[in-house]
């Protein structure tokens, strides 16, 4: 039988408040950035084919995707912002994402603000979209 806890066990505990936000009054004031982070996590898996075992929430960059199972070789560093983030905030997030990508040795960086995703190579070159996962 399919259950979300069996499919995404590592993130379920972190995402549970976002999943039940509308059902319980305790979760009405969940941070907007946390909602964006949670949505981006699932989009990485559903739209881009990234395996959940390679995605990790990080302090420097909000979301880091690794190439290997040991989480030693970074592939993508992403910084998440609330949906109504200003241009200045997105620009600062871009700098932070690129710095984190370079520090981790990741070839890609992303800035996620609400539904908008800006993808970059680690050298700062803008991409049209995030690269899909390589098998």
C-alpha cells in the first residue's frame, strides 16, 4: 500500500506542518519560506526526477542535492524565499546560492521564490530551467 511516510520518510517529519496546515489551527502561522522549501522539495522529485535520498535540507543553502549516496559530492545548492520577495532579496539570495554552490563544489545553484525558480551554473551563468536528474 502506498503511503507518503513510506515513500518520503526522511522529509516527512520536516514537512508534516505544511501538509496539515489547513487542518489544524496550530499550524496557521507556518513560515512562508518553509512552505516554499517544502514545495520545492517535492517539485525536485516530481518535475525533475531527483531521488529523495539525494536531497537534504541544509543551513547554508536551504536545499542541497547530492550526486552520491554518501552526500559528499554536491550537485545543486538552492536558496528559498517567500513568494513576494523583492528584487533586492532575490539578488542577495542569488549571491548566497552561488557562494554555497561554489563552497560545496556543486555545478548548479538555484533561487526559489514562491513558484519562480531561477537556475544558474556555479559560475553565475543563468539557465532556462533546472537540469533534470542524471541516472
